[in-house]
C-alpha cells in the first residue's frame, strides 16, 4: 500500500493599489513519501502426489510382450483351427513365499497363467496369508492366478469360503479355480465313486459365491486311459459331471521307473498330437460338449527324487518339453502348467539351491515370444521337428526347432511353403522367397524370432554337448 502526505497550503496576499506587483509565489509541493514495501513470502512448494501402485491391480493384458488381452485369457475356450489359446503357456508353484529372483526368472518366460496347488497343498495347513501373497506375486509377474481348492480333509463350505475371501472380501477377481489334486492315487475302496459324486457339491458351493469363475477338474494324475476301464476315472467323472465342469484338467508324467532310453522318452513327445485328439474326441463323445482340455501339471517324470536321464532335471526332459509344448499348442490344448517353477527337487524349472536354470526352463524360453496364430510348417529333415506361430499384436514370428537325433542336421529354412518340398528343407507358410541355411547340433533345441520383415531379431540354441560341458545356451548367435 502507498501512503501520500497531505501538502501544506500557502495563501497568496493581494497587493495594494499603489504597490508594485511582486511575482506570485511559486508553489513547491512537499515530495510524496512512499512506504517501504512489505516483503513477499516465497511460494510454498506442494509436491505432486505419486500414488503407490496397487500390487493387486488387475492388468489389462497378460503374458508380457505377448500382450494377450486379459478378457481373452479368461474366456477359456477350445481354440479355433490354426489358433493357440492365450491361456496356453503356464507354470505351477507350490512353495510360497516367492522371492524377487524367482519372480524375475518366471517373468522372463512371459507366461500367462500360474497355478497354486499340488499334493502338498492338499495335505498341509492352509494359511490365508499365503493366498494373498500368491495372488500378489501372480499380478506382479503379469500372470493370471489359478487356485486349487483342496478336496482332501476339507469340504464344500471351505471351498466356498476361499472364493468368498478372494473375490468378495478382497475383490481380487480370480477367475480360474480347480478342485482337489490327483485323487486317482487314492486306492481305498470306493474312493473313485466318492470323489466323482462329491465333486459337484464343491463346484456348486463355489459357483454360488461367484458364478463368473471357471472351474477345472478332475485333476487326475494318470487314470484317464479310457481304453482300460479298470484304470479310467475320467469317463465316469464325465458321465456324472460333464454338464458341470468348465475345463477338463489332467496331469501328464509319462516316464516311469528305470525307463532311461533317450529315444524311447522322446518318442512319447512325438505322439502328443494323436493322444490329445483322442482325448478331445472322447470328451466330446461322452458329454456332447466341446469342453476345453488342460494339462495343469506336466513334466517328463513325477519322481521328484530322481535326477537321472528320465527325470525332470535332465536334458532329455528339456527336449521332451520343447516338442510336447509345440504339439499340444497346435492340437488345441487350452492350458498347460509345467510343474514346477522352483524348488530343490528334480521337477523344478530352476534349482533353488544352486540357482541353476534347467533344460526345461530353456524349453519354455524357446516359446517366450510365441504368438497365438499357428504358422503352418513342414519338416523334411530326419529327426528334426518344427513349430511356428505369429503374434499379430507385435508382428513377431517365432520358429522353434527340435533335433531329437544323435547327429548334426544341416538344412535350409524355406519361408515359402508353396515351393516343392524336398529332403533337407523345412518349409513355412510365410509367403517369402527367403532361404536361410541352418545347422542344429545333435540333440538340440533352438528358436528364432523374426520381425515383420522376417529378419532375425533374436536366436537361442541349447545342445546336449553344451549342457554336458556346463555351458548355458547361446543367445543371439544367428545369423
């Protein structure tokens, strides 16, 4: 505010008539005084609020750079011809808590589903905090959780309470659920009939809490050989519950005992497509429905103590898994969860003690950028199989090659299946004149990622000789 002083008035006197006129006095105003300005305080800094990310927030997409819409993953259906289910690539985990290193290892595989369950889960004391932690870890790794509601030592009310806690109280919106684990290993009289008859009561109790959920079953270990009734739990299960189950879920562990022949073990992988088709046809014939098929546990062997050639820790297991995954994807399996993510046993993808990534881990890594559009391909190279898929969301095409033979294979990748196919070539329906020379060492697996111009942007090779020498896979080695 400016303050102005009042001037002192001066009055001029008129002169008398006879007086000489004196000059009129000049008025000089008193200078205006300006008050000293009040100091202005500096503005107060208000920091911009950065909200803490919600670790349980629902993602819009899943699978890392695969970028599958979550809605598409949740809409679990049998894929159309030449399509791959967006829920296909998954893993099982049974030993929480999961550390930062484990999350990093699994995130690199860009999987879409992670299953929490297994035999230990059925038998051990249930901890609600473990459930929270598992869902948080799944969200952080950009995977959709699949939760097993325990059947042994529990009842339908407990299964319903799990759904209520997760989706009503906590609002985690977990859609994938299963009931029990490998009840077909229960050999007590009447166990099969009891499980089959009571399964629906679990299902109904869970659906009553949240009808949106997808329920998988019957989670059989091996008793689904429908050609041998004495070893078949699947057919009677479907006859009773075929109208109620959302996804038929089975486990796959083909190696048994001292079955150490590498050729025999790998021959199982090459028969995957025919087995899957037979199962899907049987499910349709019994139920009259086209129910999706899932393998929610899978490895070469279920013997977690064995570390030999027919174990899940072997290089043979890596080759077997690489081939089995490719055939299952093309045969229309809706979901696969490889058992298991991490642990001290031979089934773990990563050994928790030595921090060693096993060949099965790298078999999954071959498919880390695999899309959901099958690229038709044909191999005219003995003992070498090929699988390929494209991801229209990022334009990548991924090629996976498996050499089951004991000799090096030299051949050409021909990116135009319209050409006349000859021995020594592997042909792809990619409408390109490119011909790429390629070599696969004996007993090896490899992957190539191509961009939209069909140029190689990533490559990986892992051979038995490298594994035996303690060497990791070669990355970005081609061309």
